[in-house]
């Protein structure tokens, strides 16, 4: 049985590959590790200058270890096993993009801390009811939402889906990769 890769080991591999220290870099990808990363840990705290961090395509279950990433603007956690949005509190005031599609998220509790979030890509998750979706109304800066292939919208007519979302999130400028056109210059 192979032991999972730790964040510290993944960062060391990154430094060996690119022959430079990770703590000075603004863009770090720790995606596709083998064996996969299963746990986000405090090894990530050394990435003090990172603005874009990708941990996609691993086996991560829970968001953690990012409390000291004061410059983080884009976090990519797609294609993992994440079940909820808790763990984002420390970066909620400055995280602008969260890419978290292809996970196991049913509930959006914890989304309310993402006050700076402009882009949320969370297609192919397990959100199935409007009560959870409505938590996105607490994101004052959300402009671009990708939500396709969640059970909530799968059984709806696409036009009805768009109309409902636009009504609930009137600040959106793009939904499911399609720009929103507002009539009568409402914006």
C-alpha cells in the first residue's frame, strides 16, 4: 500500500522540478500527485507569496492548512473528494476565485465567509436543493458561477434554471459559461 503524498513532499517535488524555492512563487500547482495528496496540511504554510494554488486531481477530503496564505487569490481544488466548504474562513476576505468542480459537495454552509469571491466554479457536485443554493446570495461580489451538473439544475429546463438563478443572484454577469444579458440596462 502506498502512503499518500504530503503537501510538504509535493512542494519538495515542485522545487526539484523547477529548481527554485516555492516560497517565492506566486503560482504553484500540486495537482496530479502520485500517490495522491489526501490531506491539506500545514506544509502549505510555506507558500507565503502564492496567489494561485492548484491542488486539483488528488484525493483531498477536507479544506485545511491555508490559514497563512495571505496573498491567495485563486484556489483550485477540482477533482477531489471534498464534501463541504468549511476551512476557507482565514482566506475569505481575499480569495477571488474558487474552482471546486467534480467534488462531493452537497451543502454550501461556509460559503458566507467568501466576501471577496468573484468566480465560483462548482459544477459536477451534489447540491440538490434551493435552500443550499440560496447561501450563494451571501456572496456580495460573485459575478461568474459555474453550477452545471448538480442535481438541483439537472432536471430543470435550462431557461427556467437561468431565470431562477438570475433572480436569486442579480449581480452575476456569467452563468454556466454563458454571459448574462440584462434587458433595459438594469445594471
